[in-house]
């Protein structure tokens, strides 16, 4: 299962986004909010419009112990 890159945008100008990698099937719709905190986030895309897919890292995603 591919690992997609998501980001929670910075709250204020000059702030840094918070990044997460989430394991999802290719045909799953992008998630609109962090599953545990409810914060709005967005899938990160490349310049060509394709989603950023990270190398598989052995089950990364959001689970009982949080997100990686």
C-alpha cells in the first residue's frame, strides 16, 4: 500500500507545516482531516499534479499509537 504525504498547513504566516505519511490504497479518496485530532489537512502534490508517494516503510499510517 503506498504512503501518501499529507500536511497540516501552518497556523500563522512564517510557520512550518506538519507532515504525515499515511498508508492508503491508490483508489481511496484523500482524507480531509487528521483522524485523531480533526485538524484540517491536505494531501501534498507534485508540480505535475500527481500526489507525493513515499517509499513503503512497513505499515506507516494512523493507528492506535498515532500517526507517523
